[in-house]
């Protein structure tokens, strides 16, 4: 089992920035990747960014150049630094961890971009 706790969401003005963090505990040695997904109003859940255990990163096209994912292996956390946020980034953001046995998701944190 892996437990995930997200933090860092909130309300930000367009053009602003936020940093999301996800702390993992439990069977963390089995994690193959950590990442973030989001689901906006009346939208399907989508991958935002992912970092593999090798350090390889993947980003959705819509966030490339604006978001940066990083992992602190010592603290078992994954962070998502978000810059130049726009209303289209408004969503519930979920931390995601993949293990060989199953996938895990956190409870989510709301990000709202509005003036």
C-alpha cells in the first residue's frame, strides 16, 4: 500500500504560480513513477506530468514550458511547480503513483486560476 498526501493548491490570479507537493509513504520502494493528473470542470481526467524512477519526465503538451515536475527521493515527495497559470489550468489535481501491482491516487487538491 502507498499513501499519498497532497498540498499546495489554492486560488491564484492568471499569470501566477503555485507549487504542489505530494508526500508518499508506505510501499514506496515499489514506486515506478510519480506524477500529477488533473480534472477540470466538465473535463476528463488527464495526465499533467510524470517522472519515472529513472528520472525521465513527461509533460502534457498544454503545460510544457510552464510546469516542472521534480522528485525528492530522500523525502519521498513529488513536486509540481506551475508558472504562468491560466484559467484553463483550473482543476482538481491528483497525485499519482504507479507500482508493479497497482496505481494509487491522492485525495486531490484544488487549483483555481481566476482574477
